[in-house]
C-alpha cells in the first residue's frame, strides 16, 4: 500500500522496475523469458487457466516451474 493506505501503484511499479532490472542483467532472449515468466504467465495465464478450468470442472496441469530447471535453462544456449 502507498502512504495513503489506498493505492497499490507504487508497490506494483517498484516491483515491475526491480523485475525489469533483473531482466536487463541477462542476455536478451533470457531477459524476455524472465519477464514473461515473472509477469504475463503468473498474473494472466495461470490465473485465467485456473479460473476457466474450475468453472468447467477440468483438471489442468500447470507448467513445470521447478526453480533449478528454470535457472539451468536460462544459462543454457542452443
């Protein structure tokens, strides 16, 4: 919460700036993957999949997000 106790913008913007800063330290492709994993996938794809699957009583498997595997894939080059 912000100092006014109402808005969340400074918290969200600060988190986004820190996340973008982490992405800038990586190579371009790894940085884009990092941003997608930390933002769009977590806040949109997983949430929407969960909501829709529960609404239709479907069992949906989430992607494998094992931390060591993700870290290893960020350092591997093809």
